[in-house]
C-alpha cells in the first residue's frame, strides 16, 4: 500500500513538471507508445511535448550535461489494470470444506499479477493453484478478505480454494484476477 501511495505521489508530481535537458529522465519507446522510465527501469506511459521556436520548429534536447537549450514537459499516468477473470462462490450453494479443494477457475485465460479478494464466510481459507491433487497453496484469505495483493499466476492455471479454520457454509467469496 505504501508503495502505491509513493508511486501515486511520484506520478502526480510529474503531471506539471518541466525538466531541463534529459539529465533526470530517460525517454524511450516500448511498443508504439512513448514511455518515461527511471533508473530502476520502471515504465510510465507519457506524453512528451518539446518546446518550439517562434516558427513551430522543435528545439532539440541535449542528452546530458544540461546544455540542451530547450525543455520538455512530461505528463504521465499509472496505467490501469485489465481484468483477466472473475470468480465468485456462494457458500450456501457450494460449501468449502477443510478436506478438499473447490475449483473456482479451470484455466486462467491470461497471466495474472494482482488479485483483489473479498470473503464474508468468517473462515480462514487458502487460495491454491494447480491441477486436482497437485494444488499449491499460494495465499491465505483472511475473514473479510485480503484486499488487493500482488500475486503472479501463469496463464492456463487452475484456481481452487480450501477452508483452513472450519468449513465455509455461509457468505460468499469474490475474486478479481488482474494483470
């Protein structure tokens, strides 16, 4: 959460920044879009606007030393997440027990790097990945849900849950799988 807050602070500070030369930022292409990236190779979608002379000609930016004779205005935004899959289980229809995994998704259509989880069963559950009989526990789902968690899950993975503390027989579970 702190990482996201600091990231947002960094991005909002970039919205009106005017940096001289290119000493502080590197500009590059990633696909067909322009990106701003820092020394840690974090990429941010960016719109790059160079200053122009009185005739509308772009003023070149030097690649170091601060002697560029122009400025660049950068606006950047955190790219949104795409939904890969949604899973929901109503425990009164499909109980989740401590003895067996219950399948939520047979095969993820794409790789996932973040999950958002809400659970109202009041029980401790575990999220697992893998074929039946070969599930690997990846994440505890605490009563009330775990919120948003960074979790890498490969495309094609089977997703299942199992109760840990006691059988889940009331309430529901909702999971958003994001990339």
